[in-house]
């Protein structure tokens, strides 16, 4: 499954425009150029606000990938959400990659899209794993939602 179709900036813009970008972290080069980004947006579980977030997109300038930039952004974002009292974070992506940050299958918590299920992982930051169907911010479903 490809995890990027090159439109991450459009997604970030749509999330920001809708007020759904709860946390946005960037990595900047010594020259002041943005070289990486991670965003976190609120989700609902069974159509209720729950203090959980979706981590996406995670992006790093292609020629600077595999240098730990994305990992540092992910860790910093999770730490900030945890400090702020978030219940947890969900992600859809390469399971092997995200499991090293503590993401795992959480029994009883599923994504709305069955297509995402093999790639869906979550990390509980506080409390218990919520039970139900997780729905992302509307921007993840395209302009018609």
C-alpha cells in the first residue's frame, strides 16, 4: 500500500482551514527551510469527541529522509499530546515503522474504513483503550465530506 500520493500539503491546508489541525510541528533546516512536518487532528469514536488524535501527515523532504527527522517529529508530537492530557493517538501507515514508536493494534478500536484496517495502529496515552469506530477529521475524506 502506498502511504503517500504527494498531496500532503493539500491535506495540511484543508485541516488548517477547517480548524482541525490541533498540533502541527515542523523541522527547519539551518537555512530556514521547512524540511519536515507532522500534524495531529482530533478524531471521534462512535461519533463522539474523545480526546484522541490522528497523526497525519508525517512528511520529510525526500532527500533528507532516513536521517531521523520524521522520528524526532513523531516523538515530539506524541510527547506534547501526552503532556496536554490526550487520551491517545492513531495512525494509518506502515505497521513495522510505527510500531517502533509504541503504536499497536488496540482490540476494540477500529478505523471507519475497512481499507485502513491492516495499516491502523494506535497508542494509548492516558486511560483505557476506547472501544468503537474511529473517524478522522473530514479533510481526510476529501472535499465532499
